C-alpha cells in the first residue's frame, strides 16, 4: 500500500506531502491546477524517463519520495536481488528519486542507490498505474499474463514451475561449467592414476631407506670384515683361531704376567696393576672367541647386495621425483589419493547434474504444457468477464481478445511457462483486434484496466491502483458506473483516482483538492485533504455551483449521500 508521497520543487509544486489510506482516494481541482503532477511524480518513481524542465524555481534539484507499507505477500512481488540489496522486507519501504537541473538523476530504495530501471522493477509489482496517454502496467506482457493466471487460479502451479525452472537453469549452468573443465579434469585424473600406480607399486615406507643403507654397508664390506675379524682373532689367541702356535697376544701377556708374579703382595698399588694384567690375560680368549663367531656369521651375498642397491635406487629416484625424499614421496602418495577421490566424486557429480538437468527440463515442459492448457481454457472466460465490465463503462462496442501463444520446446520456456499472453482491443468492429498499446487512448486504457480489475475481484490480492483520467470522455450514467466500479474495487484495494467528474468524486473515502495559488516565485500547486463539508463544497464547484450557492451545495450533498448509501445508478 502507498502510505505517503512527498514532492519538493517539482514543476509548480514547492513542497507537498500527502498521506494515503486504504479505500478510494480522489484528487480533484480546476483544469491546469496540477492534478496530473502527482501522478506524473509517481510515474517518475516507477522508472519513467525524466525530460527537461521538471525542476521547479526553488532550487537546483527536485525530490520525489514515496513510502510503501509492505505485507509479507507484497515482498514477493519485489525482485529477490533488489530486496536483498536494499533490505526490502515487510514494513515501510522508501523509494525516492532526485532530479537535477543539470540532467543528472539519482534513484534510491531504502537509501540504497539503484539504477533507474530498478525503480520500475521495485514498484511494478506494487502499483497498477493507468494514465492518460501513458503506456503503463496493463501494456506490459508479463502483467497481462499475470492477469490471466490470476483469473485461471494458477498462481501456485506457476510458482512451482518458476522454482523448478530456476533450479534447472542453475543445473544447466553447473553442467556447462563442469563440461568446460572435463577434458582438463580427465588429463589430471590420468596423470594422478599413473603417479598413484607408480608409488603404490614401489610401496615406499618412511623407515625403509635407513634400514637399507645400513644393510648395504654391511653387504658391501662383508668379505673384508670376515677376513679382518678372523685375523684379529688369530692375533689375540692363535689357538682359539685354529692357527699354529706362535707369539700371539695371549702368549705375550703370559710372559708379562710371569715377569711380575713374584712381586705380588709387596705393594697395594702394584697389586692393582698385576690384577689388571691378570684380567687381560683371561679376557683375551673370550674376545678372540667372540670375534671368531661374528666372522663366521658374516654372509657374503653379492645377489642380496644387488637387490638392496636396486631398491635404494628406487627410493632415491622416486624421492627425487616426488618431493626430494622418500618421506616426501610417501606424503605425495597420500595427496594424490585424496585428489583422485575428489575427482571420482566430481565425475559422479557430473552424472548427477546431467540427470538433474535432463529431468528438470522434462518436468518443466510437462508443467508448462499443463499451464498452457489452463491458460487457453481461462482466456475465453476472462474475455467474457472483461466484456461485461466494459459494457457498464460505455465501451460496449469494444472487445478485448486475449491471445495466448505457446512455445513448443525448451528454448521457448521462461520462468512462467511456455506462453506469451497479449491483450488485444477491438475498438472498431470493422477493424481486427490490435495490441492495447497501439489502439487504446488514455481514457480507454484506464477504463480497460478498471474493467480488468473488476473482472478479477475476489481472485487477486490487494494492491495499489492509480487511475489518471479514467473518466475521460464520459459523463452522465457512464460516469456513475465508473465511480461505482472504482468504489467496488476500493473495497479490496487501495485506489487513487484523478477525476474531473463529481459523479466519480462522490464515491470517495478520502478527498484531496489540488489548487494553484500565487506565491513570491510565481504560481504554485498545493494539495489539501478535505473534511466532509469541504468535500461537499468541492463537489458543488465541480457541478458548476458558485460559492454560497445553497442549491448547488444541497445537490452536491445529496449526490454524496446517495453514493455513500449505494443508491446512485
């Protein structure tokens, strides 16, 4: 709902602020007073292009600002990206536009700067606007489709199709992206498989290389160690080494022992040395036997040495290839296996996305065909309902035809299905129906919108409807019919009407008078909310009565009373 409209320094308007409520609000005033400036301001807030000359004499900028009170349902009519960007939610939403004399325009939603086109996106779902010589909401193809959908009662199936269509488009985007990288992923997968195979086959381990190096040292020195230890055993104890008796180490120690044995017990210090000599004498045979046994256990195995050296070369080569060491190569294998698992998952994801995309397209086409059937069925009924309303509005010779054109494949789909809907108007029986934008005058367009909205009473949610010159070219009984239709429409909607007919203004719940007055800077337009008595006086003026004309005033009062009681027909 439109809660308020503020206009500053706009053409003849210095500073006007109007509050709007549910029900029927009428704007009246003398010709040239500036009634259409208010609807012009709303049009600019809806994204219309601003020509030069709209900034008033009171400064370099004009400011237009509207406040809307949105319900949870209203927020669904605002594009999701705009709602997120500007923080649009249930409650008050402020839409403003600043016009500069230099030609620069700035647009805001909740204080956030937005492009001009986004103003229309923000408001087109909140206001139905029909104005004299203006191509407004009724002329938009998407709105004409929405009207037919509301009449057919298929908003929920349309929303279901919209959600599925968006999911399918997203699946298609992901599929295209995955396919674009599939060749690169395949090459990476094959390389990783080779690396994994090479490292798994090698079966490297962190501690293996150290053990192999130690074994290599032993095997490479086996013969030299065997002969060296045997020789050492002979030097220590020839008998232990199965060698001929000779001057071995044991014999020499025995000689030394014999030389000092007669001095034992003479001195404590000397006794210690003699004891040490005796220990060496008894230890030499033990050491000789140990060296002999160790030498006997050494195996000279050139074949095993070759195996160890070959395995060390594998460790060295793969370590150098995959990080500089065996430990690094082992870690690289773990990384490769993690990446391979991820790529296998991506391959599975690709197949799932392919299935999701194909299934989504098939389901969208099925839902779209069902929507098309419902739309084709409902079109004739809506045509008849609008025709009945047009007859009441003195447009009985006009006929609205609804053309539903259905696409046949995926490329012909949109979020709302496979159909384009176009309202055609036959204003002359001798001429074929043509698009509203090409044949409808402003008055006809306003009354056609009024007829459409009355045909949809009870099937659409509440919204704000603005009619500029809906009564253009009508009078008498037709004017009463227009007023009565507006009143009926205002029972479930907020309706704002610019009118010059008292028969229409008499039905108002809220009445504003627009008047031009003199000011220091020249003529300015003012807006006044009228009390009950003032509203009657304004009706009297509209009926041609002069100030103080009691007869005209009584006639105006009677007109208003009969409108309030529903007796006008």
